[in-house]
C-alpha cells in the first residue's frame, strides 16, 4: 500500500514538473502539422484568382536547442531562423500588379518585384549585419537577386509593418524592410519555393502548380511568411508557423478564351487526383457569392462537400468547400475538377468598388523636376478611417519636403503623425510615413515635388533608358470599417485565408495595399560618348601629327616650271578669248 | 605546387618490463635513440619523420600495473602513469612468455596512447616491430600521402586516399530519412536519441579536430535516380554496384545546401524503399548482396537502405507504421564516418590486437592519427593558397593589397612557420592549432572582397581603344618608310645605269 502511494506521488511530481519551459522538445513527441488550402475567387472582371496557402506549424521553439531535427518544417529555413535570430520573416516575389480598383481587395497583396521584411530578435546585436547576411542566404535559397538589398534600398519603418506573430516589444530598430522593383519572377524562383513543401509538387494541391500555366497569367505572387504563434489559447508556449502562399490571377481573355466559366483543368491544365498524406487538412474553397449579393450567382460542380460562411474583409461571403480528405470525394470519380458556371450573365456596370483603393503617378515635365501624386479613395458612404502611408523614395530623387501637400475635398488635411527621414546620397533612401484621416466618401491627393540627381556613370543599371522604378510602391496600411460585424473566431478552425492578419475588433478589418510602382526617367548620358570622344580626339591628333610629320620630314626643292597646271591652262584659254596676253 | 618541408617528430617512450630486455642492447638503460624516415611525396614536398625514442625500464608502479591478468586491465591501470600529451606514445615491452597478450598476437594497442609489445629476441627485431606499431598509432607514409593528395602524382595514389575528407575548421553532419512513399509507410526514427547516444560521444572526442554540427530532416517523395532490377529467384529488388554512382544526384537536389555556413556537409541518408520496390538490396561488384545494405560516397557521405518487413497480409491497412531500429542504422553510419575520416581499422597486420574504443567511438591514438594528417594537410594548403595569391599578384599588377589583407598574410606566414617549428619539437597540439590559424588567415586574405574592387582592363582592350590614334599616326610613318626604301633602291639602281 505504502509503496503504491509513494509511486503515485512520484508520478504526480513528474507530471507536475513536466510542462516547464526548459523541458520543451527533449523527449516529447514532436508535433508538426501541415494544412493546405486553395481559394478560388471569381473576380468582377471575369478573371479568376487562385490563392494557395500551405501552412506548416511546428510546436517547437526554433531559437533554442543545439541539435535540430526537422520533419515537415524545411531545414534550410529553420536553420536560417535559428542562426540569424529572426523573429519574423516575410518574403514575397511578385510578377504583375494587383488591380484593386477592378479586382477588389486582395487576400494578400505584394508589390511588383521582391519584397522582404524581417523582424529580428532583441538578442541580435548587429541588425544590419544580420540583415545583409539574411538577404544573401535567401537569395541563394530562392534564386532571386535579393543580394542587391543594401543600405540604399533598406528602410526602417516606424509605424507600418508591425509584427504579425507573437511579439513582446515592437522596437522598430529590429525591423528592416526592402523592395526590389526590378526583380523578374519566374520558374527558377518557383522551383525552390515548391521544394520547401513537404510533399513537393508530387501530391496534394501542389500538383496544380505547373510553371507554364502559373506564369501565363496577369498576376503571380508567391510568398513565404515565418512567424511565431501561440501554441494554444493560453499562449504559454511558442509554435513556429511557416506559411507559403501563392496567388495567381488568370485572365479570361487569354486563359479562358473569352468565357467566364472556369474549371481547375482550364486554369492549371491539371486536376486533383490524390491528397498529400502528410497534410492534416486539405481543402478547396470556392467563393460563390459575389460582392454585395446575398443570392448565389455561381454554380459549382461537382457538388461541394459543405458550404462555409465567413465574414471576410468586412463582408459576409459564402464559400463552397471541397474537403480532399473526406473519403466520399474521390469515391465517385478518380479526380476532382472543380467547375464554375455563372447562372446568369453578369452585368459589368454594377461592378462593386472597394472601400479603399489608391493610385499614383508622376507629374511634371522635363528632366529636372517633377512631382509624385498619390490619390487615396475612401468610398465608404458615411465612415471615416485613418490610413498609414509609407513612401520610400530612392536618394536620386531629391524630395522637397516643404512642397508636401495633402488635400481632401479642397481643404488641407493635416496628418496626425508624420515621420520623415531624409536621404543620404548613395547611403539611404527617403522615408516618409504619415497617418492620414480619410473622411467618408472622399479622395485625398498627396503631392510632393522632387528634383532628379545626376548619377555617376557606373551607377546606371543595364538598359538605363527604360527608366528607374522609384518610390517602389507606397504602402497603405489601414483598418477599414466592415459592413458586417465580425465575430471572434478560433484561428485554428477558420480557413487559412482569413487568419494571416490579426483581426483587431469586429468593426473593422486590416488591409495593406500597394500602389503601382513608378517609372521615372533620369537624365541618362550617351554611354558611347567616351569612346566617341576618344575617337574624335585621336583623329584630330593624328591629322595634326601627320601634317607636322610631313612638314618636318619632307625635303623641299625648286621644281622646274613645266607647262603649267590645269588652272593655268584654263586661265590662258579664257585670256585668249578675252584678247589679253597669256600668263 | 609550392615547396613544403616538414619534419614530424614523435616522442616515444619504450619501457622494458623485467625479463624483456634484448641481449644486444648497446648501452645500459636509460638511453636515447633517434630514427628517421623519409616520406617522399613529390620533388618539392618532403616530409621527414623523426622518432625520438627513450629506452628505459619500468618503474615500480608500472610493474604493478603490468602484473594485471588481461591486457585491457593493464592498459587501464597504466593510463594514469603515462605522458598524456597529444602525439606522444608509450610502448611497454613485455617478456616473450608473457600471458598478458593472447596467443598469436604480438602487439596490443590500447584505448589511449600506449601499446603492449611482445619482446622478440634481438634489438633489431624489436625495433622493426616497434616501427610498425608507431606507424599504426601515429602516421604512415600512405596516410601522409593521402593528406597531401593534391600534390601526389595521379598514378601513385591509392584509391582510398581520395575518399578522406579534406581538412576543414568544421563539418556539418546531416542525417536525412528518405521516405519516397508516405502513402504506404509512416516512418518514425528517434534521431534525437540516437544522436545523443551514438554520435555525440564521438563528436565530443573529435571536437579537438574541428567544430561539428548535427541536424536531421525527413524528405518525402525523394526517390533514387535508378530503378532497381527485379530478381525473380529471391523475389527482391537489386541495385548493382555499377549503378550506385547514379543514385545520389536526384536526391541531392532535395537535400538542401548549407546556406548558413561554409563548412563541408557530410550526408548520411537512410532510404526506406517504396512498397513497390521492397525489399531492396545492394549488390557488390561480384553480385553478392552487401551485408550492411549500405554504401558510401567519397568525401560526400553514406547511404543505407532500410527495408520494411512486409506485412503478414497484403490487405493490411496502409499506411504501415515503421519504427526504425536506430542502433542498427547508427552502427553503419558511424563506420562510414570513421571511413570518411580515414580511421579505418582494416589495414592492420594480423598479429596486432586493437582495443575497441568503447563508448567514445575513438581511441586517443586515432585522434592523434587524424591530427598528424590534418596538420600536414593544413600546412600544405596554406602554402598553396599563399603561393596562388602571389602568382595572381604577379599576373595582375594593379590589384590593391590593403593593410588588413597584408597583415592576414603576415599572420598566416607566422602561424605556418610556428606550426612547422612546433612539429619539429614534437608538440602536436600546438602545431595543429597554429596550422588552423594559418588556414583561417590565409583563406581570409585570399578571399578578401577588396581584391576584386577595381575594374581590370586587359591590355588588349586598352590597345583597341587607342587604335584610332595609333592607326592614322602610323600611316605617314609607314609611307615615309616606304619612300625611304624606294629611294635607296633607286640609288642602288642609278650607279648601274651610269656604267
């Protein structure tokens, strides 16, 4: 009896000592899970957007432990996070531009080219060095020219780009943000991205990721997000989350042959045949209620396994759900080819306009000065909301800050927060951050003038007459008021496309928008000029040299007068006619 | 390659137990003696080894220790009485009739830096035997040649020499479990426990040589590059030896590079064959199945095929759960690790008995063996690196050597000189440390980015740019030259006309 009691007590003690913070990992069962998801949303223009999300969640602390043993989480990224003290990493590679005005609010937008923003751990002493090293390693992993990230295109935003995952402090000195607008995204970037998936492109949703179809599209954006998240509701332990997202927009003229009816096969020239055995969830969502419509306009076939209703971006939306893991799905047919058909022709005039959208252009003429204009639209009928604007402008456009004007409805709009860091030539770009209140149903125009600087001849990129992508894109982060109040939901249960950005409260939702990149012509010299100058000078020198040489080396001697030259004979003929004696 | 002259000095104590003294000793004990050996590599590289022997008789404590029943016990008892500096050796000569050594063995090599040698009649016979033991426990001509394999002419190198890993400041060891068929098999391996139990003791010992990091991963849908052949007789699948070179390439693309460090990677792959290709066996050159079902690739790592026992009924529910027997796997991987470091125990004469290193996986003298080879290799590498830098500077005159690069070069030269000096004094550990510093400094100097800062214009391009100048200038000169030639010819002709 006594022995048993002692044993029970011992067991109790062991159990009590179990969930201490120091013991995580060792001996415990490693828990990592993969969820995959495809969201198909027909766009008002007739195009269709497909958003893939693959989420690997690992219930382990990447920052601790000398020996690291990986299962689903890719080793290359895990080692990077551990070695360089990364708290959060967001990398997006994008080809094309998301047209917010016509396509509506994107689930995930990224600027054209490459975008990288990273939060480092407070333990990192030299953040700049870690940032440089990180961009070099990432450029190796993703075959992208991220190694061109240096101090001239890196900024430290103070208000935008708050951490999306768990964070104790938000000291913005641990944040770095950079965009490379000239980066061309292609197959060589997609292949390493696919290689990070546990099932590769061999099974599951990833079989649809065929490069020749994905890049035959109007918009292609692939991203990697790594962040620490709460392990459970009590949030006593940290899990690490890797989200790989890929958004692609298929054009209905080029891919859909002018028809607005879509199917998986039409988009990807593949169908889904089997599931990834490692995934704990594998679902296809189809958005079937167009904006502002309660009634379903779309017909999907085969019949979905279930219908999901959610409030996404402030609106109630209905999704048809295909659960690939449910055994009934592949029972009837061997493959799944989701088809979308419109019930009645869509009226293009009633295209809904998103609450927040923006556009940007370069004004002015000539090659000396110019101005950047940004137009921000708030189409909400009665509610005002604030927006944070982030502008990064390279140093070779010299901003005149005193010309900064913000005008809404004919009146000046004073920003409530403004942070400006002037550029230093060849060292760092301009950074301008403002918190602007957008009144209801208004257009806000922000203009700032600049002067173009002259570059050294080695600083011009290849093909300089193409122009320079400057100002990258300005980034708008806003809490947009919702039409329908949102309910608190469990992040683990809700679909992935709703759970990347944290929701603040029910009345508004977070949106990050990027405007178009600007193309500015700088005064470009004629690069063949030095050679022309050398040629011309050399010719002149050579001619001078030749005549001097002749003068110095020629021997002059008196020539016997002969019958005279042609001119003399001609003159004599004329003189003969005139009756004058010849010469 | 650059000239390298190194003298390796091994201090050896030869201790005679009572009754083991050869009859023809030249002098009374104790006395010193020196033996030299030349290891020829090539014309410009010479390595001489110098064995400094101290002959003495046993002390009372040693005598007591040698009175043990077995060699292993004697070895353990003798260990605290020995000189424990790296590189030094102690040989205990026991009487010919001693029962410490089993029948048929004349030499017992212990776990540490000592050996028991059976006395063999005359002094010359004993010395021959001692030389053999010394070479096994420190370095042989072939191990030094393997370390200097870059300098050895192609034909003369043994095929094993190219297998050994190059000396480096660190190594990354990656264990990968390849599961090409996750639909049929869910494979679990307790890699964390196995690493702690089997690999860590070895690496702790090796930490003197280099830094090691260990990690592991599981790769799904990773297939070998060769389709195995079905053998009807054994109803199994076979991979023949000649197809093994093609196995690795498609897998390697998935392994992932070590982006975060510059150290070489050692890959150990455990391959669980697909259900449709099970069981899978590797055949050697003669067609016989390899007992370990594993093979290694020189300077790269090893692969082991782990067959899953077929379920009793084919209708068993899939996926099949597989728990990997890590002891069996790690035994193979550790043997491959030793092989890649050149610590194979196969080339030892038959009358030798080597004590198994036990849990540590590595005897002290094996560590010395590695240090000798790596020190010599480091010195040769530094010499090569600095020579190539000098040659580069001779070729491209306008490379700028900054002060910090110059100081790295000076430091490398000083370190390599001190390494050579320490070697000739018999201080192996100090020599190895100095050679490591020399490698670090010389690599830093050679790969300094400032060396490539300037734009280099080759001479022919410069000439092309100035052609518009030179060509018009050359025209009048050539014309007047032609004129002079014409005139002199005419002048020569004129006198003949006069005649």
